[in-house]
C-alpha cells in the first residue's frame, strides 16, 4: 500500500509537531477538530494539518491513523474511529501512541480489531520531535510494520515485538522515572519552603547534588503547563504497577502532586510561552502559598 495520507488525533502540544514532521516529509496529514479548542485549531493550522469535517471522512481518507492525546481521551477516540470503521469498507491501521497502561491498550486493540481495523501499540519517549534524534516512537503488535513505514517520513520508529502492550509498558516505566522525579523534586522543595529551610537545602544541593539541582532549576519551571495532562498519565502508571503486583501508591502520590500544581494559575500558562514561566524560587513560593491556603481552609 502506498502511504499518502495520515490521520492525526489530535494536533495538540505533541501531535501538531509530529504532524508537521510528516507534512514536511511529503505526506498529507488530516485531523477532525470536532470539539477541539481554539488553541488546538491554531496549532493544526500552524503545522499545515488539514481539518476534515467528520470522523467518517477521516477514516475514509486516511491510510493510517495516529492517536496522540491525553490518556483520558484515548479510549473515546478509538471508539469514534471504530464506529466510523464499522460503517465503511476502509482498510487502515490505527496506532495508539498514548501514555496508557498495557491493559488499557489491550482494550483499545479489541475495540479497533472488532471494527475491522489493524491495531498498533505505540508510545512516545522524548520531547516533540523538533529535531532529529530527540524523540523515539516505540511500537509493538503484528502490524507494527505499517507504522514503521513512517521512518521514511521523519519519525524514529523502534519495534519491540508482536505483543500488544510492550510499547505501552516501556513508556509507563520510563515516565515513572522522569515525571516521578520531577514531582518528587517539586514536593521536597515545596516542603523545604514550608519548613523554612529552603536556603540551607539549596546550598546543600549545590554542594553535594549540583547536577540534580541544575536540572531542577532548568526543568521544573516549565512543568506546570503540563501538570494537568500528566495526572492521567501518572494514574495509568499506577494502574500498570498495581497490575503486575507492585504498589500503585508511589505514582498515585505523583498524580496528587500534579493535581496540586494543576490547581494553581501556573498551569494556565501557555506551554509555548516560556518567557512567562517563573523561576524555580518563585514557582516553589507559589506552590507553598497554595498549600497554606488549602490548610487554612481545612482549619
């Protein structure tokens, strides 16, 4: 099959960059923006992604569909595509690239397969692919070769095997470190502020954990705009660990930390407007004030 048109759900922070990479490499990329925000519409237009009026049109015109959404929307999106597939004779692959648990991924596989589609489990590790080599797309399933074809169009696709769930699993394990550590650093710095030892702790970190503290200063201020969509991802990781007999509580706590951040005005900052981000000290001060406010409300 000649690959000409890619369907994309949805052109958000990650998706619109992925779509633009494919457009730049000569593919037509389409999406359906029903119910999407004005910001998402702007991102799609910026990336030269074409909006089609319905999911039926999307399914009829796409050769392959990539789902890149927040975890809570993944199942609903697969059902919308499955409903459209069931009413057409279209032959396409559906690639779920979302940060969801392997057991959730297997539910989506069943939804798409029953409707006549071919399912590929995928996950994204790294930032939006603005430069070559920065972002990996891990993939698994018997139809992984169809997704691997996008390697010729700017994506770094890395097959893991025929089993659905492998690609989701590597994302769950990897993100538990990166986003788990971000949450842990945020919590301990906020605790230090509340306990009155911020300056002493900073000096100790600069002396004995200088590389980690530099990472905190460089990375934490950009986290709040992502915090709300990371809540669901941490809940999926928690479910993954619980499913294999490990404690789900660590990552459930991480979700709680992102929930706290998401309730502040910092989470409303546009991710692309880095000039508006506070520095680390200001961010921690705002979070500490939020905690104090919550505690005073409980008194």
